């Protein structure tokens, strides 16, 4: 395309060559603009995919942390319960009392009589 849009006579080889170069330049400019637009679309698509991946990753991390916190809370409750149970004195059974009394009596005899 001739920049000043003046028709070039067909018998003017230099003019025809210049007009041809100008047309090619105009087409190249259009191709460059189109390529830039396509590149911008590709970049925007990549950014959108990156944001989606970051969102998915964040959701997954939150789910793992949440599951860990739930499991930790359950384990801590078990530990607290066991600590309470261990802090509360448990009454001895009749068999345990009898075994203890027998052992104490044997120890008392041994101390009173002296070691054999």
C-alpha cells in the first residue's frame, strides 16, 4: 500500500518496487500487531492457569493443615484424658490388698527375726 495512496504508473519500475515494499511493510505491521495480540492472549492464559494452580494449591494446603489440626486435637484430648486417669488414685482390688498385706508381713518377720 502506497502511504500517500497515489497510484503508481505501471511503467514506473522504481515506483512499483517502492509501492510493493510499502505494501509488504504494511502487511508486516499488521502481522506484528496480530502476533503481539496473540502473545498477550497466551500470557493472560498462562497467568490464569498459574492463578488457578495457586488457588488449588492453597486449598490443598489448607485441607492438610485442617486435617492435621483435627488429628492433633484428638491426640491431645486422648493425652489429657490419660493424664487425668493417671492422676486419679485407683482403689486396690481385694487380691492386691491381700498380696500387699502378705508381702508386708513377710518383710516385718524378716526384719524382726533378722536376715537368715
